[in-house]
């Protein structure tokens, strides 16, 4: 079993202790404050230092920063560093749920609530439950209004710490969005340097009681195990990460995603697809400079997905010289405008069907007097933004298995992530 944390400290930007909670009595606040102040004086900026530091006194410190507050743990035992750092991030989420924003001022204004939360989220140095919705049911900011003592909700004492009992809805509803972001980088020769797809299954559940939901995927491992054909239907997902409500043993056994969902919105699963991705919207740009006084741009955009799909809210940002003036822009579809604050021309197309090609021509004036050998101008890439509803690059499909009487709604959408095409 991993070791326990000795104490948890909340410090200001200068390393002074604002609030601390002693769990095991073997590390003092003065000891931690001296160490952290020395660390800040030595490094100048805590962000450049490792978040896990071991000192000569046999104490391991782990910390993160949020706004002007440092969250620091001190431990004499051998702790799981990844677990503790994740716990500190969850502590930040809980404080933001209570105070809207975690800052030094919000801590000073809510000392009592902070101490109550620290007592509930960690016990004798071991992380406990950190679900803000559950904690808010029995730790209330307006605690002075309570007339009777509050009984801890069942979620605190049972295995399902992310959901309360007794939830009731007139109509059971489940909304599931499959959102995929395409990250792609193309060099000036038209070769794809980097490409991947990052996806997430985003759910909103409004279900009564303690429902168990079951979902399946068109996963290659499952289809091959069942002896079914996988050509064109199966997918290979990498770096799958589930919400804590998912039963991992069940997924490993028969690839069924079985879970009792939290109430409301949450991310059920995230994944990555590392195979080569064909650019969904291909952009070519030709730039011609005339006698140092004028520049012409011709931009072609071509959609490389099937005709039955349509990209919406397409935005193509083409860099132009920072001293460009007097824009004259013409487009075959949509509208384009010069954005001097971004040193770019922004071309917007509301609806871009598959298999189509559109063109944009632009002319800019440049200063008539320029240095013969001026400084090398920065070469920003072309950036593209878009959304394609009812379409996924991976081809992922969700299969509902639970038989629960709900109204499921699955929506698929693909959008641009870091989508860049270099000019030079």
C-alpha cells in the first residue's frame, strides 16, 4: 500500500502558509514554509522546478500552482506521486465548485469551509472522496442556516461515491456526444508531418435511482473475439481513459462499458487514434510579391470528405505581412476580411459540403520604402477551424446494451484541433 501524506498546505505566491492541515504530526508548517520559500528564492519561478522534491530532512514535497495559490503536500513515507498530484488537482476542482475561483482572497474569506473540506477529502493522510456534488450536500457554505444536523449522504459511505441516492426524474434521458478533434501539421511540400485524432465521449444523464448503463463500441478486439468480420467496421483506439464510474474489469473481460453514471454532465471516456489522418479540408496558398509595393494571395480550399457530410463554421486564417494595407478581397463562397490584430486574412464559410472547392483572391498594398535586406519575417502557418456534424474520422460507433428505459440520443461531431498548414 502506498504511503500516507503527513500534511497539506495552501501557500500564497511568496510561499507563506495560508491554511494547512496536519494529518500525521511529523512535519511542521514552519518546516514546509522555510523549504518552499528557499525553493522560490533559488529557482525564481516554481513552474520551472519539478513538482516532486525531496529534501535533506527526509521529507518529500509535491506541489501544483493555481492562480496565486500553491497546493503543497509533505510526506515522510513513500507516496504514489501521480496519485497525490491528481488528488491536488481534484482539490482545486472542489474549491472552484465552492468559491467560483480558487485564489488567495477566496481562501481567506472561507477558512471554516476550507478546513471542513480538507478534513473530508483526506483522512490520516490518505485521499478520500473528492466529488464536489456529493461534498456540497453536507458541507454547505451557509452552514449557520442549518437547524438540524445533516446526515452524510449515502454516496459518502457506499462504493458509488459519485452519485447520490434518491434521485428522481419524470422522464429518463441520456445524451451522448462523440466529439473528435483532428490535430494535423502539413509542411510546405504538402507532406503530413504529424496527425492524430483525440476523441471524447461526453454524457449528460438524467436518470432516476441507481441505473446501470452498458455501452459497446465497434472495437476490433471485441469483433475479432466474436468471430465477426472487421473489415471497414472495426477501430483501434489508443490511450483509452475512463471516468472512475466505469467497471474496468468488465471492459477487460468482454469490452462492455458498464457503469453507474454520475448525475448531470461528465466525460465517460477519452481516447486517441494515432493512425495517419487524411486532411479533411485541404488549403493551398500562392503568394506573389510585386515590386515590393503589392502582394497577391490566391487561396484554394477543398473538402476531402464524402458529399453527404457538410462542414460548418469553417474559418481559414492566412498570414499576411504585418505592414499590409488597403485590402481588396474576393471570394467564391463565404466572406473574408483583413484582421490586422492577427496579421492575417480570415476567410469564413458557414457551410462547406464535401467534395467542393472554393477560392479566395486578395491583394494588399505594402509600404513603398523597405529595407533591401530586412529582418527575416516570421512565417506563421495557415490555421483552419471547422465542425462536421454526424461524422467521425475514426468511424467509432456506440451500441446501447443496457435495455434501460431511457431516451438515448447519440450525436457525432468532428472538429479541428491544432490544424495547421505551413507555407514555408
